C-alpha cells in the first residue's frame, strides 16, 4: 500500500465518524502530533493521585462518566442569571 493509498483509507474512515468520535480522534491526533516526553508533572503526583486518575479513566471507559456537555448544561442552568 502506498502512502497515498493509506491517506485515502484513513480519510474515508475519518469521514464516516460521528461528531463525538471525530472530536475524540482529533484530540488523540493532536496529542500524537504534539507528543511531549516531559513527564515531570506526572512524577510530582503522589501514588494516591495517580491511582485516582487511573480509577477515573477506568470509570469513563466502563461508561460510568458524565459527558462534559451534560455537566456544562446543568451548571449553566444552575448558575446563569439570564
């Protein structure tokens, strides 16, 4: 497969994604393109903080998370003075 063939295949797969999956992929691609090897912030965390992050990721991956849009809508309604 040539580079052009691969680009077309990737484009077609991306083009068929629903918006939420497309936004997720965009974040992944940005992270990949802007890859940083600096892990100093991670190393500053306590083991308890790291475990909390791992637990949160596991909850999100198992479908227990609340979408950001839903949370933002709730708090805009609650704190909006309009």
